[in-house]
């Protein structure tokens, strides 16, 4: 079907058929190479919808007051050594982890996918990792923690080093020209998306999220807790971005979904869970008020099983109950959005008007 536009001496013919061919060639991988970044018509509606949700959730660390946190950090009475250690481990671990996620998106996933709307949402995802990394810098400078401590935590705390190595190795394997028509390479990319979305952001972030929100619930570190709540809301969208990307990649490349590959992914999650449990032992070597390492173990099992089932894989254990019902309210993806809705709308309004929202101070 052709349409001709005549303007004075010139006529322009637009051929819908050719445009439809270009649309039909949109794919997660090995699709039409385009530098024109044409989003329309959208083939992956979910990607654009999530982009819109993510955009509405925008936040900046400096909008969150740190005064109470600083008072508590300086006071010799309010906090136990265990509580201070959780904050150090939280800031230390996430300082590296957020950057690793963003770097993998930019150098691997966004590079290899071909549909522009997928690149769009991945660009936003990477930017949110910058915001998260920046929020940790803000927490560190507000509390007056020695900035060398982060590097020391990545390198010298073995359980952190191993968690980081678990994700960086699958990222490095894909940083070369790879032929994505080969099944093994498609599986490597699918595994990368699974590891980052479901194992790391989906499971290995949740031990510390739980600990920091437990402190927040006891009115400890209200500023840090607030920033982690915003981060957690972002992470739930990131898990969805990577879950949808994974599902569509498998759908379009069914030959990768072999029983062996499915088992490999489950084993990878098993490894992720063990690394997280070892890490939790280091975060909570002594029990703290309302927090003990042993209570966190079934929580990680529960989260990991949900992530596996979310991408159509069998759970590792099955039937695990959530040991932290209060955390479910914060962490359930559907409920969580409602939970944050009121507050975030207020935040958006107040920041748009340049006013200060008391709730955030
Ligand atoms: Fe993040
Ligand atoms: Mn993330």
C-alpha cells in the first residue's frame, strides 16, 4: 500500500509495505539492525509500559534528608555494633553491585538486543543504577564514612568478592564479538539475563534489603531506609524488565530451552542462594534486635523459588513460606507498587513545585 503526498512540484511516496517488513524484522536478538532507533510501531509493548512506570518513579538522593541518620550514627547510645555493621555492609556491597548491573546493561545486554524499545527501557534501567550508585555515595559522605572502606569491602570481604565475581564472570564472557546465531551463545546471553535479573537483582539484593528495612521499621536510619525503599521499588521493575526480556528471548529462540539448559539455570540459582547465605552470615555474625542470620535463610529460599517460577522454572525447594510477612508487604511486586503510590505521587508533585515534602526529611 503506497501513499503519495504531493506538495507543489514535488511528490513523496511512502510505502507501508516496506515499513511493515521492517517492523516484522524486529526481534530481541538478530533483528533488523537500525541506527534510526525507530520505536514505532512498538513490538514489545511491555518494554514501553515499564519505561513509563520507571520514569514516573524518578528520585534523586539529595531529596532525602540524612539528618536523623547522621545523629544516630554519631551517637554512642542508639546503635549497636551489629546495626552499624549492617549499614557498612549494605553501603559497601551495593556500592559495587549497582555499578556492575549498569555496566553489564551498557556493555552487554543493550548492545546485543536489536529492538529499539528494548534499548529504550534498558537505557533507563542503566540510568537508575547510576542513581542507586550515587545514593550510596551520598549516604557515605553524609555519615562521614571513610570512602576507602568501599573498595576494602569489595576486595577484602570474601563473601562480597565471591558474590561480585559470580556476576562479573558471566558479563565478561559476552564482551567480545559473539555470533548470536549459535545456540550456545544465545544460551550464554539468556543466562546472563537470568543471572543479573533473577539471581542478583532478584535474590542476592534481598538479604540486605530485608536487614535495612528491618532497621528502618525500628526508626533507625530513616533516610537510608527511605532511599532503599525507592531503590527496592526500582529493583522490582528491573526484575520485570529482565524477566520479560528473558521470556521473549526464549519464546523467539525455542531451541535454547532444553532440559539441560533449564537445569543449568536452576543450578546457577542454587549457587546464587548459597553465596547469599554465606554473605548473610557475614552481615549478621551476631543477632541484632529483630534480626538473626538463621531467620534470613528461609527468606532467601522463598525469594529464589519465586524468581525461578517467574521464568517458568521449577523451584529449588517448593512450598517455602515467607518467614517475614511484614516484608512481604514491602516486597511483593504488585502490592509494593500500591504501597508506594501515595508517597511517590506526593514526592513527584512536591519536587515539581520545588517545595519540600516533610515526609522525606
Ligand atoms: Fe540498582
Ligand atoms: Mn537494578
